[in-house]
């Protein structure tokens, strides 16, 4: 099984979700199933069907999280010393050369990506274009609207 890169914070969030699923969600759905069973005939019991479906989702998510965490390669950005190079977990400040707009992204694992919070997946086109480059370099990103050029202003490991 290949390793799954995660930032330290991303691993903590997955562990929190796993804990919540095991200690809160799983017991709640078991209770809901028991209550639905107590109502009698299961063949036409919508509450029972919904609870069983939710249980399947929760158990699948628990298995998924356990698998990812067991294969995780946890990377602490503060412990990186990549000498200014863009690597996994680095925070990169970019300037769009077309319109002068500035953006800041942290390159994270697929499960951590959240564009609203400035976290992009390591497998995204922009992250792939940035990996290995240094501040001052220009990265060409193949976007749906065509090629976009970004100048790397700063690279930080926080």
C-alpha cells in the first residue's frame, strides 16, 4: 500500500473525525436502529431503512479513515528545511502575472484540500506546476481557460 501524504494538522482533523464517528455517530445510529426495530414490521419501516443506510455510510467512512491514517506519511511543515523550494506542506504566495492578483496557498493532501481556506491538493494542476520551484520562478498552470502564469513571491514552511 502506498503512503498518503498528510500535514500534521490534516492528520489531527482526520483523527478527530474518526473519534467522533466511533464515539458519537456510531452509537446514535445503533440506537436509532434499535428504536426502529421496536416499531415492528421492518419491511415497510422507513426509519429502519434510513438508519441502516446511515450505519453503512458511517462504517464505510470509519474504514476509509482508518485505512488512510494507517498509510499516512505525516509531514510537519514547521520541521521542513527545503531551502526555499516549493514542496508538500509549503505555503506559497503567488502573483497572477495576467491581472496582478495575489493569492496564498498551502499544498496539502487530497483529503485536506479546501480552497476557501487556501489549501490546495498536491495533485491539483497548480500544485503540480509549483512543486520544485523557488521564489522568483514563474509557474505555468494549464487551467480550463488556458495557460495561466504565476510568479512565486514567497515560500514559507509554517
